[in-house]
């Protein structure tokens, strides 16, 4: 199965480098390019990619607005968005997650990390870079109330089994399915099943929102090490 990728970045040189990297992989291909958010939305509708590699700061329509439009479109329900940006700051991360992005990665990532991130997001999992995870934890640490463990949060999580809560907590620390599987001695497929069941029970769209909810409900104390 080939992962069809749309590139959205205002720098033509970077788009060219990403295209060469992605097209060199047997299981990926670039199906379109866009230089701003508006073009990204139009190109996504025309090509129906599996994944959009989206920059944030672009003239003529930023990536966050484009992400919200793509993720909110019924006709593009099969398209996922991986944010790739120089700016791994908490406000951008929060806005990207609210917009529906499934991944957040810095442009300083190694080529192998980028390719792995594309594969991770394309199969339905979420991904936050280590820097983005730290920024997100710091953001929740600074917030009073629910992030410190409010009763309402515990009540919402009551629908989960003990194992689903455990997997949700480990997911929120930034671990992959494979790393979680090693910790609790099950298969990665079993971990993914628990994650998807938790998402369904809590009515969240994706894994990134599940991570945010884990902190909001106090399931994971901010700053807990992975």
C-alpha cells in the first residue's frame, strides 16, 4: 500500500528535498505540492492524499487554518495531517491539536524520523516530537484545575477499563505502541486495540486528543517521565 503525500510549505527548496526523500521510498509517493494554506486545501480536495505534510507559517493562508479546514471536511475524512515546523512551541501545538492534526514534528528531525512519522500518522496513530511533548507537559503544568486531577476528569475516565487507563497514561508520556507493548508485555496490536477502544469510549477523534485528555483529566501528572 502506497502512502500518498501532499507537501505544503512556502519554501520550494524544502519541498524539493522532501519530494526526493519521500519518492525514494517504495511505500510512499508525493501527489502534490502547495506553497500556502489555501493551495493546500485546494490540492487536498483535488488529489485526496493519505497525508498532508503541513508547515505552519506560510503567506496566503497559514497551515493551522488549512489543517482545521482539511480535518473538518467530510470529503477529506481519510486525509491526515502531520505538522512539520520550525516552531515547536506550546501554543502552536495546542492550536494544531484543536485543528485536528495527528502529528507534530520539528524541521530539525532526521530524514529517518520524518519517514517514520509519516508512516506512523498514515496508519492512524498520533505522533508528537519530544520537544512538542515537553512543551505540552509544561503547558498543562501551568494550568490549574482539571489538569491537577479534578473529580470531573476521574468521572469521565470511569468508562475505561484499568488496562485502557494504563495504556492511555503510557501513550500520554510519548511512548509508541511498540514501547508500550514492551512495558506491559502484550503485542503492539493489543496496545493499538486498547488505544482505539479508549478513543471510542471517550469520544475523541485521534490519539493526539487522547493525550491531551489524559493531562486534562489528571490521569498523568504533568512532568511524569516516560
